[in-house]
C-alpha cells in the first residue's frame, strides 16, 4: 500500500516526539551527578581524592555523608548540623579544610567551620566542607586536611561525597515535565493524522468497491 503524505506526516510527528524525549532521557541518566563517593575514616590527617572527570557543568559540593545509625540529635551535633547548637551535649567533630585543583592549579578552597551548607536525607545527613564551580569534561582532584578525630562517627559509615547541587535535579525534572507535555502533544497530533489517513483510505476503498 502506498503511504499518503498525511500518513508520512503522522509517522514523522511520532518519530520526532519519541526520538526527542528518548534522547533527553538518555542524556539525563548518563550524567555523573556524584563523581566521588568514597569511605572516609574521619581521623585527623590528610585525605587525597584522586583525579576524577565530570560531564556536567555546575556547582559541586564536597560533603561528609553519615548514615542515621546513632540518635538523630547526637548525629546532627557531631556533624555540626544542629539547628540549636547551644543545646548539644557533644561538640562537632568534623573540622576540615579542602583545596580543589584542576591541572595542578588550585581553583577553590574551603573550611567546614565556615560552611553552613548540608542536607538531610531519608537515611543520611550530609555536612558540607567546601564547594567549587565545575566545568564539564574537565578533571579535578581534592585534598582535605581533617584537624579533629571523628572516629566517633565510625558507626555511621561516613563517606566523602563530591556531587552536583540539587538545582540540577530540580531543573532536570521541570525540563522532563514540559518536554513530556510537548512531545506528547506532537505524538498525539501524529496519531490523529494516522487515524485520519486510515479513515480516508477505508472510505476510498469502499467507494471503489
């Protein structure tokens, strides 16, 4: 059967919608949002994070992540994340400075005592140490100096995390939402065109018979 122009337009609409949405989703899920996730002892001393590559430009945070395996308030106090530090019965044990380098050049420095950032998750709490502006396809390394003994946090399985800020996820979700609406509309138009083309084909065959 020879396909009409309307049929080809309908097929093209569906194909464009599917390829566009699929390409964006594939790009989104292949982004490296956490290029570094490694255990850290939190003992006083130096920690070197070997060179790593990122494929997303944006603001990256360097944090210490601890699982909620000790009382919540105690964990907040030990990490320096308590909203009411005057009520803490224990002092923060995460004290560190960091330096981020790229091609041997220091591009950012920070100190956990001056950083107020962090995050509370379902199972973890993160304390920010420093941050840097990352450029895609570039390589970075991180050096940290812990000046206090944080071994009391060992039961929480602490990890050192380098990850892009949550703005990336929020922006990506909005793009996917609006892209799904647009691609859905284009695909619907394509289906309508195919239905119209099919109805016309059936009508013409009946007229001929």
